[in-house]
C-alpha cells in the first residue's frame, strides 16, 4: 500500500469507527501517516498550526488515541522525554535514535520478526513482540562537531 492509499484507508476506518471527521482531524491523520520523522503530538501540532489555526493540541491527542486504539499507530518511548508516534508502519520495527538531536529513523533490518519468533519458540511464550531500538550520532550532528 502506498502512502496516499494508506491515508485514505485510515480515514475510512476512522469514519467506520464513528470518529467525527473534521479537516483538522484529517490533517493530523495525514501527518502521522506520511511523516518519516516519528513526530511527537507537539510536533504534529506545530507543523499544522500555520495552515489550521483552529487546531488544538487536544484534537491531536484525541486523534492519536483513536488511531492507537484502531491499531493504526504505535507509540515510541525512545528519548524518555516525549512520546513519538509512527503511523506509517503501525507494528513493531527497529528505530535508530540520534543521541544529540533526538531525530528518529527506521532501521532497515531483514526480518525483524524472526527474533521474536525465535524467542517464542525457545520459551513457549505466545504473542511475543520485540522493541528493538538503536542509539547513535547522526551524520548531520557528526558534521557539526
Ligand atoms: Zn518507525
């Protein structure tokens, strides 16, 4: 599914879910699904405010909560300060966090699910998921030093 198809899919599911659809809510969904930057609620709010002066931070939080409930978004607690969100890939996948600027990217790893499967097999646990995060210093911060 490409990004635009995913935006439409999530919006359609939200309507089914009985979520009231406003231009502000639709814009929040679009940012959360399209962004590769794993924004926090505050960052989504700040990005949209110039175009949507009627937007409130409460609307961002409510939309995030609904998407999470629908399984269309995951929360990342990587910097211990703010919760960041990934509405692009709403399933466990590894992230790489810059220790200096806090930017978060997805790490291309082959078969991240294989690790959880291996753990499930060796321990007999069911529904095993993993949260695998990496920390480093991004190329942009390196060039600033
Ligand atoms: Zn991600």
